[in-house]
């Protein structure tokens, strides 16, 4: 049976190859690295200091309440690596080991755990239990949301699960075109459609409809203000799909800069407190805006 498993793996890898190439052309690491082209050395050092201050003694990155969290640790890991905080991920491995032994992650935390383990410890450290849980999620019947499909794309990309990537591509056929989805869902859908070689013009148009003419993207239609999360993921998705964003670059740069505070980024003009998650999205936006 091993020869059959090897043969099947080769087939899935071949099918998924183009999707991997499309996503790898501008994966999150590359976007975050390019953000350094948009900030001066002093600002980069301020951000390093902020990120270091948000990593707890346990090695995890803290949420808004000051507690270590897998979700925030994923953002902190990506951002710290982009800024060459070499010892950050070594400390994070300790938290990851402890966190996985204390509880069984579910939902978005499951995807965070898969990505972190794959990137920091290697795919061979993924337990059979966590692999099986992830595979069961993709095999559930019914319509899959673009957001869930995008999380699955990330998890399978970093864990080298080619069969999983193939299954995500198959599930795209069941994603219904629901109107009035949030900006983040529209952005996820655009990345998915591009990565799996489908036409993207319609999805680019939908994503542009969230633009607020002041350099920001809104979370939902008719929102009173834009936010950095929506702006970051929208700009990233548009960049991944090869959309022309040159006309909005100056205003977007000004908007992102307006949310910078004390080494980190805030969520909106109404929230003056920076955190790890929005610092990630600030850097992601800047990376997408880099020429």
C-alpha cells in the first residue's frame, strides 16, 4: 500500500503545484518583508521594541488582556520574523509546546497551531490527532465559507498537505456567492480564486467597493469608518491577484501611517491602543503598498 500512497501523494502534489506557486509569489512572509521598504530604521526599531514588549515570559504573544494566546502568537511570529527578532520564535516554541499539551485547539486556533508548528518545529511535529482534526473539517458536507477555505489554504500550504490543497480547490465549487459579505471574506475569496486559477475580475470589483476614498477599507458596506484589518487584508488580496492599486497608494499610506502609535498599529482612528494583531496588519498593508 505504501507505493499507492506515494503515487497518490505525487498526483496531489502535481495538481496543487500551480496553486502553491501562485500563493508563494506573494505569501505573508514576503509581504511583511517588503514593509521594511516603507519604514525608516528608527521606526523599525520602535516596532521591534513594541513586539518584544508584547511577548510574555511563557513565550507567547499577549492578547488585549495581556494573556498569551495562539491567535496573537501567530501574528507576533510572522511580524517578529520579518523584523529579524531572531530569538522570538525560539521563545515561542516553548509556549507552543506547553499550549498544545494543555489543550486541544479548535476553530481558528487549530489553524494557528498548525501553521505555527509547521513553521517553527517542522511538519513532522504535527501530531496525527491535529492532522486528522484538520482533515475532518475540510471533509464536512455543506457549503464552506471563503474565510474557512482561506484558513485551510494557509494551514495546508504551510504543512505541505497537497491533498488538503486539492480538497480546498474542490470545495470552492460549493462556495455560494452571498451578497453583503464583510471585506475580510471578500478578500479571502479573491486570494482563493486567484490561487486556484479562476477568473478574478468580479472579485476585485467587489473588494474595491469597500474602499472609503480616504485610504481605508471598511469592514462592511456603509460602515462609518475604515479599519486597519480590512485595509490590510484588502490591499494584500488585491496585490496577490495583480490588481492595479497605484491610484490609491498615496491615500492608503497616509491612512496606515495615521494609525501608527508607540511602535505598533491601532485598529481604527477611534482606538488609540496598538496591539500585536493590528501591528501585523499595518505591516501587511505597507508590504502590499511597496512598489
